[in-house]
C-alpha cells in the first residue's frame, strides 16, 4: 500500500502562483510515474502533469509554460509549481502514483485550488 499526502492548495488571485506538494509513504519501491490530476465541479478528473522516475515530464496543453512538475525521488515527493494561474485552473487537485508491479493507481485525498478573477 502507498499513502499520498498533499499540501499547498488554497485561494489565489488570477495571475498568482501556488505550489502543491505530495509525499508518498509505504510501499513506494514499485512506484514509477507520479503526478497531478484535477477535477472541476461537474467535470471528469483529468491529467494535468506527470513525471517519470527518470524525470521525464508530461503536461496537458492548457498548462504548458505555466506549470512545472518536479520530483525528489529520495523524499518520494512530487511538486507542482503553478504560475500565472487562471480562473479555469480552479479545481480539486489529486496526487497520483502508479505501481508498475501491481498495476495499481494510488490517489491522495485532494487539495482545493481556487483562482479568483
């Protein structure tokens, strides 16, 4: 089992910045990709950014150039630096970790990000 604990959400004005953190604990040895998904009210959860153990990032088009994902493998922690935030970035953000041995996704409890216009 893997436990994910997120932090860093909150309320920010448009154009502002926030940094999300997600620390993994438990059976972390089989984790490959880690990353962030978000779910806006009434919408499906979608992938925002992920990063492999080797550091290769993926970004959805709407956040490219504004968000940066990074990872500290020694601390089993993934970060999401969000700059130039827009009201459409408002959502609950969920940390995700993928166990490549058991082919299982783990999720954090979610952290709310609200961007005021």
